[in-house]
C-alpha cells in the first residue's frame, strides 16, 4: 500500500493524494519515467539521445478520490537506488 500524502491535496476535489510512479514499458523492460531537459533528438539506434543531458526522476501523485494525477520532476536521476 502506498503512503497517503498529507502535504499534497488534490487541486480538483480537495482529497488526499498518494505517491507513486509512472512506468515506461519499452519492449519487455519496465523503467520509471524520467524527464530529460531539452528537445528530443534521435540517436543512430533510433532511440532518444540522452547522454550528457540533465535527467530528473518523475514523482507522481494520485488523488484517492477522483484519480487525478499530478507529476513533478524531482531530483537528478542517477539510476536505480542502491539497496
């Protein structure tokens, strides 16, 4: 169960929001969504060029009542957290 956020209130209905993340499904791999600064550029392999660009993790909050989603580009993305 995800924690209910007391400092995030839904701007649509005023209910509490819970924290979560958006999932990118690239083929069979699952990754959290990241925000990349700048316009997208295609690499040689037909993927997006991201090397050297600022990357931030995306934190998402969902209203427990109406389902409204709000997302924030939080701290710099440095890969998966170490256990």
